[in-house]
C-alpha cells in the first residue's frame, strides 16, 4: 500500500496515472465523495503491492533501507542501482511489501437508545473481517449485582458471520457517568460480586459467540485499588473455569505513583498478572472540553506504552486508538463550548468545504487544519489519517504489542482498515 499526500494542483486522474492504478479503484477504496475536489494535504491510500519512495536531498540508501526494515544491498538490487553510489534526489525507489505480523484487533460498539441501528450494524459488517473482537459497550453493573440490559439485536449475527468474537463489556456506569460509589459498593461486597459474576456468565452463554469478559471500571476511589485487584482475581478464576478470557481497560498512566482518581485504582502490574490482556486507553489528550490538540499524539502514547512494558509483558497489551477527531471553535475558553467529535471522512469534507489545507505535525504524527465558518468563527481541527495510523502500527510492531483496540464504531475511516490488512494478519478466535 502507498500513502499519497495530495499536493497543490494534483488531480485524482494524475495520481492514478503515476501509480498505474484505475482512478475508480482509488475512489472506491478511500470512499472519496468528490473525486474532482481533492484537498491539499489529504492522505490517500493507493492499493498497490508494496510502495514507492522518492529520494529527497540528503537521503542515503542505508537510511531509507533502515526506515523500511530492509537491507540496503537488497534494496539496491530490487531497484537495479549501485549500492556504493550516492542517490540522486528525485529518483523513485520501489519498496517491497512490508512483512505482516499477527495482531488482535478490537472495536467497541455502543448502541444508543433501546435498539441497534442498521447504520451501526453496517459499520460492524464493514469492520468485521479485520476484527478479533467486537466489544459490546456496555452492560452496566448494578449495586445488587444485576446487569442493566443493553440492546444487542443483530450484533451476535454480525460477529459470527465475520468470525469475530464478542467481548462482553461490564462497566460501573450509572446515570450516564462512571460512578465511584457504585464501584465501591460492588468491590466491598463478596456477595454482590458473586451475583454479578453469575449474571455475567449467564448473559455470555445466552448471547453466544462471547470469548472475553472485559471490565471497564473507571474513576474508582483510590483506596479501592487492592479491592479491584482481588475482584479481578476472583473473576479470573470463575471465568477461566467457564472457558472465557478476561480483560480490563486501564487509564493511560506514566508511573506507578501517578496521582488522580482516574489513575490510582488501576494497578498495571496486578492487572498484567491477573487478566489475559489489557486495553490501554491511550487517547483523549485532546478532548471535547479541553484545548485544541491531537487526540492521541504518538509521543504521549509511546510514553504510556513504555511504562506499561515495565509492569507487564507486551503480549498482554492492546493499544487504545481513537477513530475520531475534534473540531474546536476558537478562541478556546475553559468551561466554554465543547468541541464537536468528527470522523476522518468528515474532517476531509470540512476542509474541502472551507478550502482549508491539511497540515501534519511530524512530532505528534497527527493531521490538523484551520478554517473560518460561515458565521466568521475560527476553528481548529485535529483528526486521524493514513499517516497517523501507520505511525501507530509501526509503533505497535516495534514494541511487539498484542494488538489494537478502537473507540469506537460509527466514525468512518476507510484508510484504517486498508492499512490493517496491509500490516497485520488479524487473529480470529
């Protein structure tokens, strides 16, 4: 696969000609709505075998080969050039397909209201071939150990047809918020925990196709850390005995001593010992109520992953990844207007509508742009594109992580799935 960034004056036809690809193929794979109106800075995935690299001033064959994990002599042989001579800027080098690695892929599906929309089911069908797990978000635990029912109509069938396993997600959500008090009531009562686990197992068997029980207990009181660990130990014993995996979601910590209610009850080392794998929530640095910035800057994501690797093995870590970006109205005022969540496809449409050029932050590995709306308001947008997601995939492979977990279905990002297919052999259970 080739990631092509649109330059000023380029047309889809010209881009297709340069790669000897049918323009319609590019349109279909990238779901380009207006092929005659490309956005400068827009990242397009070209479905070819391998990729091309145009030599820049100062490049060396050795450095280019290292970048792609190749031997420089092999790269020279593939391209029929002398490895001992300097490269001429502007020449095109063919890069063979990258070696695929095994990875598990999860995505959360969150129905709204009392039913599952056909639109959401269609999104699940499109993603299904690239998934190990489809995570039903969420079954809310009650104080008596019962579960608040959630709509799942059609979800098990979609998972079965795509050979994806269901991940049954259990949370301490109450009235739309994660509840510290609810968490404490559950963690302080062995009897409630036993009832809760009975209900989880019963529901998982009723649904069918469930392979993993996933606990996402957030904003727990700091003094409940060991109680949460003990609950997970009990849950692991019960669930493993019934043939289920167990996993947990963890806040993005940088150290064992990190302060703050979101962090203190999440014990990386204990979870790494108890559960089969964890999902690190490595996103929301840029969030709807905060100042404009990348949602998951790779610099911050890598810091969390590096800390996690000191507490648990890489094969237990799934990196969290957002499928959305945010559109902030400027100037940002704390406590003021919330940013609007948008998909990568929406971001491109907004840039096109307002004639904005998409820029790219090489440190954060994230695209962004500015625009002025019809009312004269200034906006700043950060989102994900093929470049940013490929950077995350490269990080995953370098650290030998178990896989990646997306929040959430409903944000269109076709390039992501093309690159999943290009980088990984997705594990199917």
